[in-house]
C-alpha cells in the first residue's frame, strides 16, 4: 500500500469521526430544548401560544443573578397551503409576528424583570412565574380572515434563545455569543376551520 492511500484512509476516518462527534453534540443540544405550539380561532384572528422548554433553567437563573441579561425571540408565521402547480412556489405567507423579550435581575429590589420589545415590563419574585412569563408567548394575534383563504392554513413557530446576551461593548467576544444561542426547529400547528 502506498503512503498516499494510507494517509487518505486515515483522513477519511478522521472526517467520519469528526462528523459523528458533531452529530452527537447537536443531538445533545436538541435534547435540552423543545417548543410547543397551539392555535385557536378568534373571529378573523388566530391566537397562537408558543412555550419554550429548556432543561437548564437553573443556569439561566444564576446568570441573571450575576447581572447578565438573557433574551428570547419568538417568530410566528401564518401560512395558507398552496394547491396544484402553485405548491411548487411554496405556501402563501398570510401574517408574521415577532415577540422579543429580555430578562435581567434588578439588584435594588431583588426582582427579576422581563421587558418586552415595546417597553412593557413585568417584575417577578417567584421563580416559577418568571420562567413561565419569560419562556412563553401566549395570545399572539395573527390576522387570518376566513374569506381570504382558499386552502387550509397553519401556523409555524421558531424560537431564538440567548441565555447570555452580550452588550455592544462586549461584541468583540462574538464567538461566545454564538456559542450560547439556541435556535429551535420550526414547529407547525393547523388552524382550525
């Protein structure tokens, strides 16, 4: 066997081992997060509720107590299924809504603060209430009028969670920020007729 063929086999084994290791690490990351989605009809609107589950909640609480900020962004989209040849172009987007919020610890009064992107704030002293308020987006309104629809519709949702949100002066450490963010897979829920 020539040295070239031998080194080629070793490189192939190393690349397969590296791919297996990356797959195992991604599977561990997926096991710690989950997104649940439910929808209900409310006249011309669809109300969606998305709940993110993360099994390392104690790490989040200790991070907040250390003075760092966490951020979560829910993205919800309503689609109408395309039929026939139009299905090749994909489903039609009817509505999109983004719910973003940040959480931090207020050292002055010992409360956890959850701040919405529109500036609304909620203060929590109970940790279970904090986790429920931070990790869920309930009653998100998506306009999906029945008369505008031609086919069945569904809502799709995804979450981007940053347990440690780096501030602008710390953006030099961009690798740390990328390593700690979690993006869920898109989940779907059918809109009832």
